[in-house]
C-alpha cells in the first residue's frame, strides 16, 4: 500500500468544492453561501429597523397606517426567519459533508497510518471515489446513481454539479445559449475574478446566429445592448465580430473564409468544451478526471524507453500493456537514480536474494525464473526467449557494478 500523504495534492478538490459551496454559495447546493446569506439577513433586518424608526418619528399621525406597516414588517421578519432557518439547515448539511470528507482523509493519515486493514479500506474507498468522478465526467449519470447508492458514497459525490453542467452542455450542442448565459449571470462575480470570457463568447455566438439568419437590425440592436462592456478589454475581438455584418453580405468568398472560425458549426462544440473547463475552474475541480491523473502519475513513474520497443516489452509491465500503454504514450520517461532489474519470467526485481543469472546465449533471468524453466532430471534449463536448452553448469551468476 502506498503512503496516503502522497495523494493529498490530488485530493485538494475533494475538500475545496464543498468549502466553496459553503462560503460563496452554489445555485444547486447552497444558493447564497455564507457571505451572501450574511448580507441577505443584515439587509432584511436593517430594512425592518428602518421602518420602525420611521414610524416612531410619525407616531400618532396615522395609527391605521402604522398598524398595517407593522403587520407587513412582522410578516417579512417571519419570512426572513424561515429563510434563515433553511439556510442554517443547508449549511449544517454541507458542513457535515465537509467534515466526513476530511475525516475520511485524516483517518488513515493520522490515526491508523500503520494499520493494514484501514489502509486497504481507505484505498478501496478512494478508488471508488475516483471511478465515480470519472463516471460523472463522462456523463454516465444512471451508472453513477446506482454506484453511489450501492457503495454509500452520497457524501463523496458531486453529482449535482456535474448534472447541472451536463444540462447546459446539451443545450449548447443543441445550439441554445440561454441556460449557459444564465449560468454566467448567476456566477458573474466569481467568473469576473477568474477573468473568464465565457459570457462574451456566448454573446458573440448569439450575435453570429442573428447574422447567419440575415436579421441584421436585430444583430445591431443585440450588439448595442451587450457588446459595449467588452469593448474596453477586448476591442480587437469586438471589431472583428462586428465586421461580420459587412462580410456576410459580401460576394467575396475569400473574405468570408477569413471568418470561417466564427461562422462554423463546430464553434458550438468548442463552446461546450470551454463551458466545461470554466465549470471545473469555478468549482475548483481538476480539468481532467482524477482517475486519469492518478493513472498518469503511476504510469509516468514506471515508463522507460524499453516500453516503446516491441522486442523489450514485458507482459506484466503496466506501461507495456495495450490499454494503459495508450495512456502512457504521451507521458515522460521516469527518472531512476538507482536502476532496478526485473526478471522477464517472474516480474520480480533481481537482487541478492534473487540474483540475476546469465545463459550462454547472453540472456539474463532471475534465479527463480530459471528454476521455473529447469529440467531437474536432466539438470538442464530452457531459455524462455529462444527455447535453446543449456546444462545448468553453463549458467553463470551476474554481478552489477
């Protein structure tokens, strides 16, 4: 079992995504968040107090009006209290989820670091979480729900976030921007802090669609309404987009070719991909599946130049396998300060307890590996590579400098 502390850099989003929901809010889990909820309550109380103070100044002038105002104020305070209690319950639920996630990591990290049983349970649960994350990113929501229910992973699942994102992606692929734009408006403050251009690209797409339909007046009105705020930071992009009005009516095909990227239908797919990346950033999630990142980290530590040569590939090497080998192709080679020699037959490291043995034809295998290919009756051994048979007396032990 590997040391759990080595995985904490990958586990960061596991805690951060819930923390962000608690502090800053999320329309799916917690619409307001702690900061906005505090402002909402303070604003409601301040409004109620202001009305009472106003009534005190005008005391006795209009008793009937005062009664009505107080009754309305009381109703608003009751509504505010109800909203406050609902927010508290939501915060408690999110805090409980955050606590369980932290305890899941700390149980093996601090309390049972040397316990084999706890270590094994931790790694099994962690693998289940990685698989669940991968299922959600790939859009297998029915599988994810069954998987979550069967393994009781409700507190470790971010399904609500992925479900919301998937619905918006489906809309974009259906050439509809409304849901995506509403998402940008909802998260306007945080997206602004991220320097995101997602909303601008969506607005551009809606403008382009109007131009395609030759609704030039509507396109101009749309640009006047939405493009003004982008002119200061993105003047070149805005100028190029507005030029479409002239290009679309031109008979110069070469000129239109220069704007192919804006007019192409493939832009919808690009917008969907861009939205998913912005959603990951917004929710502090990694841009790639955690399962993929973990596999890449492990494969990169094993990959050597021998993995690319069909003649030296080993059956038991993960990076030499057909499936994992495809994932390892783009990874860097591992850096080994100390070389470990692995037997082709057993897959075990050759060392002083399992020394390397050389056959007369030059091939080297471990002592255990040759014993598996040895004919004790004839005191001979067969080479696993060539099939040649040699007497055991011709086998020599190899020493590394």
